[in-house]
């Protein structure tokens, strides 16, 4: 009788395979790939960053949990560029596993996400602050609010009673985060403007007239009727969607609104974006804040 097939869409351990009747020799053959010591996957399975974190948890002792940006990834929040899985444990002498970074924490609060052990969202954000830049942390916090993983009040309470490494940067990211942000690029543009000294922006507020809602704006200053929209979809919109966007903007313009559209290509010239929007502010209110391109801003956006 043939053994049951092994998972084709996720990693598994050698012990799991042997328990289901597959020999070590078969698992180490061409049909499978090794990810970490004792952890395998089907040879044709593409190992995504998320699957890599899951494989790391299979390779690690049972008390470990996904942390830092790896924990955020299991919550569905993909930030940063480091692909090395980050795990945390209470063990005073964490085991070393090649290809995995292990961290020792004094205290841990965990959750189970689709069966995988992960630090709480608040602790993931705090630990991630030791490796992510400020903008990526704000993107992560905005996504946590959008997914209702944590409330601003709960995150504030945690970060003001937690004293681990990275907590100061995490607190700053929390103060820059906003409810209502719906995409990483929206957050990126907003933080770019606010760190340059421009006034705080509203995220995805709805506006209209006596007949009802006319538009939901990505970023806006309602006081001056200025809307800022990120458009990274220029080549993916249908003709009907383009016409809808045009009509929406025309209706808002008749109410006195002005639109500034930021495209993906323009993000390569961040100072021009800030200067253009400062010009719009000046035209609307008669003055504009002098943009502040300090060392931190340059490191984050240029």
C-alpha cells in the first residue's frame, strides 16, 4: 500500500514524512528540496518569504515564535527587504540554526495564526523596530489598524509600558500612524510629506454635497480642499474605471477641490513631490511651510 502524498503547498519535517511512511532516502531525492536541516518541501514549490518563516518554525524548538518582520509577515504585513526568518524564544541559550536568526526575549506574548506560533502584533512591531526603518514601521502600524489586529489605544498602552530594544522608534511610528490608510504607498507618501514639515493629512475620508458622498479621497486637507492621490495603477485600469475617476474628480473640483496626483514614477523624485504640494498649499492659503529635508528625511526617501 502506497503512503499518503506529502503536502505540495507547504513545508514539512523529515519526521512528519517518515511518520507517514516515506523513507529518508525518498525525501532526500530529486522530488523534494531541503529548506532547513530536517525541513523539506516539494521540489517545484516556490518558497515565498511567508513559507520560509513557516519552515523556520518547523526547524526550531517548540517554544519559538515568529517575531520582528517575520511575525508581521504571518499577520499578512509584508515590510522590509530582509528575507532571513526571525524567531524569538525565552530560552536563555537559544539554539543556533543556519539561515535563521534567533532572539532571546525576557517576556513573550504569543498568538496562533493559522496554526503558527507568532508574537502578539504589538510585540512584533516593537521587535521589528530594531531592524526596520521608520517608514516601514509606520506602514506596518497602519496595516495593523486596517486589519484590526490592534487598536491605537491598545498599541499606545503596550508601547508605553514596554521597554525592549526598538521601543522608542516603535513609539514614534505609532504617533505617525493613522487609521484609514489602505495601502503601503499611501502611507509612504503621507509620511514623506509630514516628515518634511507639512500639516497632518486625513486618510480616506469621504466628502460630498447635499446629494450624498461624491468621493473618498486617499489623502486630504479638507480645510484647504486639497486632495492628494497616489496612482500606481496607470497601466492596469479599465477604460470604465478611468472615466469613473475623471468624473469623480470633476465633481469634486466643482466644489472647489484641487487634486494633486502622485505616480509611482514620481516617487523617484521625492523633493519635487514635496515642492509641488507646497506650491499647491501656498496657492490655496497664501503661505506654505518651508519643507524640511533633514538628514533623516534624506536617508528615508532619497
